[in-house]
């Protein structure tokens, strides 16, 4: 099942680019790595994906910018959009490219040659998932010329349009491998997401395809109607209940705590809930508030407003509660609720607000069921939602999706694509708006200069047509 059955592997222990004695020693040529079993590669890729990408710096910065979290520190800070090439170095140069993409390249190639199709299928799904994260942060990124040292020492960047084509092709290939005969060597407990269950991986892959189809509703050369059709078709084979959710469950002991426990704990430097997020939940009398946030020491739910000076009493602010930030909390890569919100938006595009309304309400219910909200409280909240109209439907759908995707990088993608939820950005003499992308990493600027790197954080991505 979707639980880590053993200790989380130490993240520094990777097949490539590490000094982990289990895999490399001083007599090993780093350009010719040892053959490592797929079962040794997969768990560390999953942990890197969940702990340091989906739940790491990537999501932390996005949670500040999307005002779900706030940093009770003096400005300038990451919350006030002061992001530099050095700030993003680790995400690109350590986590995504060597620890995930290079390890997955090794695993996929090895598994394909050995006919270990389950590992190839999972590898391609995880590669597509992380490649989308990279492209959604930077736009044009390295793919087709990557990992060809020494033939190519300064790989060119693939255009984002091509990357999105690659993502869909990779998921199609993953689905192909999932339908191949099961080999004796197959993923089992080292698969911390689904325990080797290919039927579940199929649902995850189809749900991701729908996610990435809908991303392109405003991309040049694409129409919202066509992308909605593709998303709706993919969702027919995607998640059907909360039991399908793609998650990593953390044991909570030793070095195996949920990353948000570390991101928002006492050593985080003052991470609290954002005011606009808390106020929106309070104003709607949302029963999820008590599950998402704690009560401050003044006896109420309170968030910090972006731009305020640091509060001398940070305990007056609400913190992230245990469902998402407890030691043994699960971290979600994709959920049934998200799938339903995708369906609601796609239905809105194709059939209008009236047809989207029941799907939208089911999406809210799916998230509340995931959180364990009582049925009567759910019904009261759903009954209080304004009827969807042509004018308000997209706002309502994406704003509710923003709550259901709490702490997910998907909130940033939806905000850029649709303009919802409506956020009031931090502003000063220099900063006027929330950045539309990340700067390219310092190490890339130094060692692999490319014309793509001339963009600013305020330049839009290819698909960002809002």
C-alpha cells in the first residue's frame, strides 16, 4: 500500500553525484557508475521527489508567493519575491537533475533492457512529474541534450512547448509498459507510493495527463476546448476515489519526518500561516480551517500579512496543523479532489457553469472526506456556496481548488494560468508583482550560459497566457 515500509533513505545517498559508500568508492570511475538494481534507485528517487521537490524549497517558496504561508522575518526575503539564482541552485543542480533525472535515466534504461517493465513504467511517470515541475518553474529546460557528457558539455535548453510534448509522450510510454507482462523482478515495497500496484500507477499517470492537458488552455497554438476534451478523456481512466491518491506516508521517526514538519517547525525561522488564506477560510466558515491550521495564543485563527514587519509574538499566528505538517503526515503528489477540480474546470469550458456545478461540489467533498470533515459540516458548507454562473464559475472552482491543493506547487500554476485566487501582492519601490517564474540557477549561468537565461522573473512562461 501507499506507505513507507522501511526507514527513509538518507537523501545524500544517491547513485550519481554522491559519496555514498554503498554505491561508490575511491576506486570507482564517476563517469562509469556501477550497475545498481532498480530496487535501490527507486526509493531514493521517490523520497527526493516528495521530500525535497514537492515538499521542499519548491513548494515552500510557492506557498509564500501564493500566501498560504508567511515568513515572520524582516524584508527583503523570499516572501517578498527576493529570489536569486543562488536560491534555486540546489533544486536544479542537486535534486532535479542528478538525484532524479540522471538516476531515473539509469533506472529506465536498465529496466527496459532487462524487461523489468514495472520499474520502467514508474520511472517514466516520475520523470514526467518532475520534468513538469522543472519546466513550470523555469520554462525552457535541459532534456534532449542532457546526460551526454563528454559529447555535450553545455547542453541546450528544450523549448517549453517541446518539453510538454515530451511529458505526454513519456506518460504514454509509461502506460505502455504498465500493460506489459509482469516480470519476476518487479517493484514491491520499495515503491513508497503504490507498493508496485500497476493499476494504481495507471490511474496516477492518466490523472497527470489530465493535469498537463489542462495546463495548456491558454498556450499558443492550443484551445481551451481541445485541452478540456483531452483532460476529460484522460480522467475517465484516472483517480476514482481518495483511495487512489498518490502519496508518500512518512513514518515520523528519526530522519523520516514529513518535510512540512521540518519546513514549518521551530527551526524554520518563523514560518506561519498567511493572512489572506486564513481570512478566506474564516469568512466562508470553512470547516477545514481547524484541520489545516492551529489556533494562535490569543485564542483565534490568525495569519500574517505579507509585507508586515516581524511580529514580536509569533505564537499569536496560526501554524500548519498536523494533517499536512505532522511528523508522520503524508505528502500528496496528486489527489482525487484535484482530479475532480480538473474535471469541473474542463466541464465548465465545454458545457458551462450548470454542468460544472455538481462536479465542483463533489471536488469539495472529496477534499473534505480526505481530511475527515463530518458529513453535516460538509453539507452545510456546500449548501452555502454561491451558485456557479458564467461570471463567477472559474473563480469559484480555482479558489476552492487552491484550498484542496494546500501546499502543492499546483496552486502557483493555476494562479498564473487563471489569475485565481485573487491575491494582493507585496509591493515596494522596486517590487510590483508576484514573479511569473524562477531565475535560472547560478551554476547554470556560470558553467552553461544559454540565450534562454536572459529572461527575468517577471517574464511569462510559454503556457502562461493569463
